[in-house]
C-alpha cells in the first residue's frame, strides 16, 4: 500500500512539473524556454565535469584525487633525474 501511495505522489509531482513547463513554454515562447533548458543542461554538465571521481565500497564512498600533473608530464623527457632538479 505504501508503494502505491508513493508512486501516486511521484506521478503527481511529475505531472505538476510537466504542467508548469508547458505553461512556461506558452507564456515565454519556445525559443526562450529552449534557451533556459540548454543553459540548465550546460550548468549541470559543467558541475558533473568538475565533480571528484571516486568509488564506492561496502564501507562508504571514497574520493580519488586526480593527479593532473601526471597527464601533462607523461610524455616529457627531462635531461636530469628528478632528484637533481630539486
């Protein structure tokens, strides 16, 4: 019974969101509405690109720090050993 009520609530929320989007498209025009949707998707893509990478184990989510220097220096050959450059 609880699952049925939860699905009905979720369905009404989705229906309400679609109705609001439809009304916004009618009032603002399709071009303005599509510009807003594209902007929101661009912001979401930028946030996902900057999000840290990680993995999930049984004891929780662990963030892996990116080593950005490694990819830049991967194909560079130095004339001196690493200890001599310091």
